[in-house]
């Protein structure tokens, strides 16, 4: 019984440890076919979704013009982890820590990019009152510039903002509101900028945000402003929240696993299932048998005198019935 009690927590801890290896959202498969509000199509590997890529849901609140109603919307972003592992890990860590919740877009250049991700860009009291460091803030932890031949500034691409130092990207990012290949490394002398994901749904909201009145273009019309610099929105464009919601699952393998053979159990878990469970059953049976035997041995049944007398009488009657020498008297 002691062995059984020792094995139970051991097997339980194995399964708990396995479950803790990945966050829960990693097991949620998302169907890209449901993402319909997409960027413009271009001949690029970024147009396709890839199984297992992390997916972010960004809830935004904005007012596209002075007389427009405030809009609440959701933007879905797929991260290309296979091509930009450092940059995507950085983004995922910030999203999971809720770094971006409540942050506003501090730079919006129509027909170019919408920029956010600075944790110091939060409204203090009444917008646009904010921290003096808004626009130049971050976490203080930078990552190296990460390029991949499959990644570029297609419409809807998300990239990392940085200073003059190529390896200075921190938490700030931008979304291209149109194709912006002038930012690609092959088209620049400063090593360019790194993209690491793309908007899969909600591009309508990104285009509307690009139209908000700004310090460069206060009317909020759809006019291009090539001289734009600061681009601070005059009406708050706020990130309500950002969260990891699952992974891309274009072929349905995560949503509909084919068989147990495709499960991600380790050999140790399989060994526990094959050997450990039957062993536990046997040990429990042995323990119960031993307990019953011990109870009978240590606590024998004791009859009182009356029960013993009745038992003896019954034994005599049985003996007389089976003994052929017993006389049968005729009482007649």
C-alpha cells in the first residue's frame, strides 16, 4: 500500500509537468479560412498561413474622424515564428505580460504605417496628456535586427521600430497600411527594418486608424502627406488589450487530430500509461487482499456459549443422519 501511495503522486506529477511545457493557447488551432478582412494580396510567402504559428488578437478603440462615432474592433495578427524566432519571442513575451494593454498609437502616417508599442504612451487624465517619453520609450531590453528572405513589407506586415542602431528594437512596432518595400533591407543603406508577422483579419480597422486626424494632417481625410513626421493622433487610438489566442491551423491537424499516434506524449508518458496504470491496479488488488487477510488473522471470530451449544447440537443431528448404525425406534 505504501508503494501505491508513492506511485500515485509520481504519475500525476508527470502529466502535470507535460501540460506545463506549453501555454494553453498553443493547443488552440485556428482556421485561417475564417479570417476574411485581409490586406492586399501580393506574391509573397507571407500570404499563406503556417501550422503552429502564434496568433495575436488586438482589440482597438478609435474614432476615424472628428464627427465619427468611436469604433471598437479586433485585429488578428499571425507571427512568422519559423522565420523570425527572436523577434516573435520578444513580441509574445510582451503580449503575455499585458505590456501593450491601454497603450495608444503614438504615430500614424496615412498611406504608410501606424505605430504603437511604447508602454509610456498611456493617457494621463485626458488625452493627449501623456508621459514626456512617449514615442521614445520601451522596456530597456533590445533585440538584434532579424531578417529573413521570406519576410518583407507587404501590405499589413508588422515590423519592429528602432533607432539609428539596427540592433535597438525594443517593444515598439508598426503595421504597414500599404506595401512599404522602401523599408526592406535590400532597398536601404542602413540595413532596413525587420518584419515578423502580418494582419490576417481586421485590416479595415488599420486603414481607418491611418485616416484619423493627426498633428501632420488634422482634417482626418484620405490625403497622402509625404511630409508627415510626428503623426500624433489628435483623437486617441487606443489598444484596449492584446492576447495570444491560439496558433494557425490551416490543415486542421490541431483542431482534428488524426490518431493518438500523432499525440505529443513523450516516451516516458507512454511508459507510464502502458506499464504504470496496470501495475497500479495489481498493487491496489494485492493491498486490498493483504488488508482483508490481516483483519481476519488479527481479529478471529469468537462465539458466545449459547452459539457454541446450538452449533454442537446441530453437529450431532448431522452425525446421526449420516451414521448407518443409528437405531430407528418405532414409537408405534
